[in-house]
């Protein structure tokens, strides 16, 4: 972990700020009383529902990578769990990089191509959750600040998808690379050969990255990916709803869980320390607070939700690490390379 990174200190700042706002005038006795009202049987019911959301993620990833025969859903799920456990506890979303590395090794595919499918995965998440947020705002909850949030997120993820589409459909890297090579021919041989080799290497990685966006040219695979994304986040909304209903005395329904889920997802855009401490809990305060839930109850639900999610990811992630014979030294090597790249 690179403690000298600016992102690391920015994350500490935002987490500390939001945690202060959360605990300021917080009634801990009410939180304790809320925990006592929790129904453990309902929480157990939430676990298989959460597992179902990972099946949809694996199906989505399979179709984002053009539904090749050797991409098996159980294998993809294991790789996803490994990526998520690393993302939960390590900075710079190193889990996404390791997912690309592991899938590339496992399937004999370019790691850069796999990574671009993960980039597209994040964009689809943003677009689908944004659509759900807009539905929540239009039909259930009208607040000016919510519209501003929705428009900001729409600009970010909508613009990203347009960029990906144009990059795949209209970029001609071969022509550009050839023009640069022709330009290099004017220089002395000692410089020319090194620069041409450098260009060839860069060109190869750019082509591999663009190849990962091939799904935008396949209506069938892209549609299935979008549908799987929508199903996954709908399932996760029900997961949150079950946890809400596990606390007796709460009668709020699906709209509250939907708004809370959307805000929880977008809270990941805020820099923070491990496990999104601060932003994620504050998202629950905003989402559930919009439906009259007190800060103490919202925090209790947020902590319970996050505890279940992280416990599930850790258990499944460790099982996957053992299954693929991956040690923490391998992960540390990838993290070290990433830190060097950032510096």
C-alpha cells in the first residue's frame, strides 16, 4: 500500500469528515436498542439473495467478454470474489487489476482486453443504477439536490459510454501508428529503432484495450449484459430491503431500499479508506432519512448491511484464493507494480 499517494490522504480526509458528521450528536443508546430488535432469521434469508446478485455479475461479465465457451460462470464468480475482497481492503481498486490479471492467466486472454471489459462493467453499473435513481426520483422522492446528483452522474457515466462507443467504432490506431513510424524514419537509427519498438508495444496494448469493447458491436451480448446488470442491482435492492425489515418497527418499502441502494453505489465515487468507511454509511443516512428513518436506525442498518456484505465477500474470496492456489505474495507483486506505475 502506497501511504505517500495523494489518493490515500484524500481518502482519509473524506472518510474522517463523513465519520465526524455521522457520529456528531449520535445517540448510541438508540443504536444499541435498534440492534436488539434485529431478527437474525431475516438476516440469514438475505445471504442467498446477495449470493444471487453475484451470479448475475458473473453472467454479465461472461457476455461482456463475448460469451466465449471457456468462460464458465462458476469460474468467473470465483475471480470476481477475489477482485472484490481486494477492492474492499486495498487502495486504488487493485482488485480490478488483479481480476484482469487472473482472468487473463486463466483463459489465455490478453489482460488488457479483460481489464477493458471491467471498465465497461463499471460504466454499465453507473448507467443502470442512474436509471434506477431517476425512477426513484420521478415516482417516489422529489428533491432538488437529488436532481443535481442525477445529472452529475449522468454526465459522468453517459459521457464514458459515448467515449467507449466512439473509441471502438471510429478509432483507427493502425493508421496513426503507421504515420508515427514514418515520422520516426527521419531520425538516426539508434533513436529510430528504440522509438519504433516503443510505438509497437503501445499500439499492441491500445488495440487489446479497444478489443475489450467489442461487445458494443454486438446488440445481443450488450442487451444481455444490460439486463443482467439491471437484475443484479434489483436483487441487491431486495437484499437491503430484507435487512431493513429484519429490524422490527420499520414498515418502509421497496422505494426506500431502492434510493438507499443507488446512493450507496454512488458513494463509492467519493475517495475513502478501506471498506468505504464514511461515504457508504452517510449514503444510508440520506436514503433512509428521506423516508423518515432516524440517523441512529439508518446507521444501524448500514453497519449491518456492510457487515453481511463484507463477511460474505471475505468468506467467498478466501475460498476462491485457496481454490486457485493464490498467495498474498502474488497479490503484493501486482500492488507493487501498480504503485510504481502511479509514481
